């Protein structure tokens, strides 16, 4: 291989995204004291560029500008240049994204922000082209203009910086108004979110169209709570449209990030671990409600993709798979009709192409097509006058052949850093899938990931480290690391009933409370005592692409508080919900997971207590019925009769719960008021239909 001409300070980093820029002619610095000290000493502004490895436009800006020696020379002459991986430093990303949104009214990645030497933003944007186009100024012009403005108008720079700092501080100044937490607040939130629903294609709004997973979870809660069939229909329509659209990978499984159009056809092709975790849980819950085979198929194919392609040999889960390969977005995933017919033969190729919308002219770019399913097998078979079973057989065989051929293409790059927070989401997805579908490989994958984190990403003092790559764990964990992972551990406990997962969840919760809890107003700061102190300290309330750490903390506090009978944890959950109650009322679409947590708070989870030998077939029957109850509305504990007394000292729910006549026995409780014991799965099903 040809030796790179350039190497900058990023060469020593562990982030795949930063390493992608390590041979740019730009004199990049990682975020840290060295860059800021140089900026102060040289009296130069900082150019801060934030992105992530699967970001298509980040790659574009690198090729156009950061690899351009002339543009790099301007950057090096006038600025101290700092590169940040937003997944590695979400605390830095959050602050400067808020600043860019205040300056421009929009945000995105790559994010381009200009800072004073003390880190205060004064100008910014997102992608800048190398010359003026798309209605955007050329990046070299922006650089020279900002440098001149900083040199000649220091007073105005200072005024802009002060205004932005005041705005950033206002965002963090949340006051607990002790608002009322009622079921009516949840219902009004559901109604407001539903007004933006697309009844033709599913999802919310027009384009681009994101999965909206947490808001769809609100609809499932509304259906469970009230029987509102419209709420369930909105979820089912969206999930079917997505599963048949181009946003879903029909050959390899798993979902791309979002759709650029309103009907889920053309995605941005990157695959994110968190999307696939959250969507797995949503499809799994839809399957529990309906028994629809499509939903089970999507869960199984998505988790097969994660286990096959996104799992480190040591157990943790990788972060992302890129959108681009060979310099083109989506090239790995698309097909042309001639190629498909050559692989499958003319007759079967024709049928496959009709089913998966592979057109002569293409449905994407350059005559290529994205596999999607506009019409169901039965309807298309009737139109083509083909036996439905034959059409199904052709499409299934074609999928296998194309998937094998695709494996020989150059794959998109993968960001193989392991993040605690996103791993927590995937551990939850796998543990829940095991509970419902019973496939042992799901439980094993979840346990291996949890073991990996506890072994490699936790300090001796019990604190988490946020990322792991190339044998190194780095950066003190953020609040969402603790909240997401604790929830994952609780799901693992309810899947396996191994007390070590419960113990680990409680220990991490105590650390989270010590490090991140605000004793004055309630709620959790995003950064803790061990994290770097930045220009502001926020509480990150929004459920966006991933849930907020606060909303997930409320969920874990209530679950752990129920299992361990700890009212203090419920009290902190209540304080957090009250802190964000005005936001739930004013903008519920940004707080889907928090609304789900509110629903749990107001309705209280059903407590299912099982006493029986875990290997006994009757115990397994009871457990299968208990696991069939949606996770949104229950906690489960199980004890072997021989170990019940010891466990009861740890888990008060088990107190006075005994096996009746030596048979595996179930109790159903709410707020510690329990039913009479039952010993058959039929009796337990009846109780769970009406636990009160």
C-alpha cells in the first residue's frame, strides 16, 4: 500500500471516525487541552468539526475539503482545527448542536462550529461545499470571512458569543414546577402526536421520514390502556410499510437510518445499532399484540444481522455500518434487472424483479433498484396468474442467491467501537426477544455483551467507561450509559433470573444517582462528577433518535424500585417526571419514551411472582405466559422453592410466596396487593387479562 503523505494527531485515537481523518492534510487535534491552550497562546479561533463514521455528508465534506491541500492550508493558517466523533463525545456534540440550531434554525452532521479559544461558539453551520453551491457559501470563503471577522471585529464576536452562551444556559435552567402526573396528560400527549400521522404510508409527517419508534410505542400504550383500535392500527400500518420498504434490508436483515422520501423507499443507507435495537422491541411488541408472522420475521432477521455482522468476538456490539462503499452511497445494497436475471434465470428473475420492484430503469440512481415490496405475494400472484406458493418459493430462493452474491461485494465500512449506552439498548432487545421467542442464541448474545461491558468497561470503583475500541476503554460514562445499561440488565434478569444482573443493575443505579442526580430540582445531568466540565451542564430531556437518559432512568428506577420494594427510587422517578411535565404538555412528540414512563408511573406495573424449579416443564409454561405479558406493564421475578427464603431477603416480592402442593405457582400483584395463587398457565392467563 502507498504510504500516506500526511499524518496528524488523530493517528493516536481509538475512534474509527477520527482515524478516517488521521491522514488529512488538515492539522487536526482531538478535543482536549492541547488544542485550547494553543488557541489561547496563538490567539486563533477554533474550527470544531463534529461527525460520525456512518455519516454520508461527513465523507463528502472530507473528500471535498479536508483532503484538499489548498483548503487545508487555509484551515491550518487561520484556525486550530479540532475533530470530534459525536458518538464518542455526545456531551460536546449536544452543546454545540444546540448552538448551531440557535444560530441557523437547523442542525445536522457534519457540524461545523467556530469557537473562541475558551470554547464559546460564535458562528456555525453544517455541511459547507468547497465552492458556492446549493445556496451555501463555499467553505474557503467561510474560513477567510470568519478569520477576518474574528481578527477585525473582536467586540462583535464577543457579543455573539455572549448571546449564544446566554441561550445555552437558558436551555439548561429547568425548574421543577411540581406539575400533576395524570393519565390525562399521557392521553393528551398521544392525541397531539397522532395529529401528525401519515395514514397513507405510516410514520409521521412527510419527508425525510424517520422511524419514530418511541412515539409509536406511545400508541401501543394507548391501545393497551384504552382499547383504542386506531392507535394500534397506526403502529401496524407503519411497521408493515417499513418492513416492505427500502428502509429495510430484505437480503441481510436490519434497518437503515431513515427514508429520504415519504413512502420508505429510498433510505440513507447507514445502519445504526440503536435503530435496530429500538425497532426490534417495537416489532416484538406488535407481534405480541397480533401474532402476525411478518413482525416475528423482521425481529429474527434483524437480530440475525446484529449477531452476524455487528457483534465483536469478545461479546460487545459495534456501533454503525456505513452508508457508502467504493465512494458511493448505497452501492452495496442496490441491483439492476440484468444482473438479477443473470443470477436467477430469465423466468425466475422476472418474477423476483416484479415482486421486489427491480425495474429496467431502476427506482434509485444510475438505473439501480432498491429492493422493496410494493404488492403482497397473493395480490401479485393473482395479477401475474402465478401460483402464490411458486412466487413465494422463487422470491425466497432468489433472496438466498442474491445475499450470497452480495457477500462478495466490497462491504461498507463498519464503526467497531463499542458504546455502553447503545449496547444497553441491544441487550434489552435480545433479552426481550428471548423471552417472547425462546431462542437461546438471543439470551447468549445479550449475556455475552453484558459480561463484556462489566469486565472491560467498568472501573474498579464501579464507574462505567463510555467507549471501547482497539483494546482500550475510554471516557467516563455518561448518564445514558448507566440508564440504558441498567434497563438492559433488568431485561436480562427477567429473561434468566440470574441475580447477578439484578445486583449489577442496582449497583449502577446507585452510582448514577451519586454522579448525575440533581438534588435541588430533580432529574439527571448528562455529565457526572467524573466527566470533563464543559461550558454548560445540561439535562438532555429529549427523546430523539434514541431515548433521553432521563426518560430511561425513570423506567429503570420504577422497575428496580418495584422488584426491590424501594420507594426512594419511585420518588426520584416521580421528581424527574415532574421536572419535565411542562415539556410533556407543550411538545409531547419530543418525549415519546418519557410519556411511556409516565404511563408506567400512573398505571403501575403488574407484578408477576413465580415460585418453581426453573427446569420444571410446568414452571416453563407459567414463565412463557408471564413473558407473553407486554414489558410495558409488568415486572417478573422467579425463585426456586429451595432458594426462595434467601432471595426473599433481597427481593421482598417473594416474601410469603410459596409453591402450592409442591407445584410451580404464580401470583399476580399490583402495588403489593396479590391475587390468590394459581398453578396452571390457563389460570395465569386469566389473571393477566384482569390483574385487578
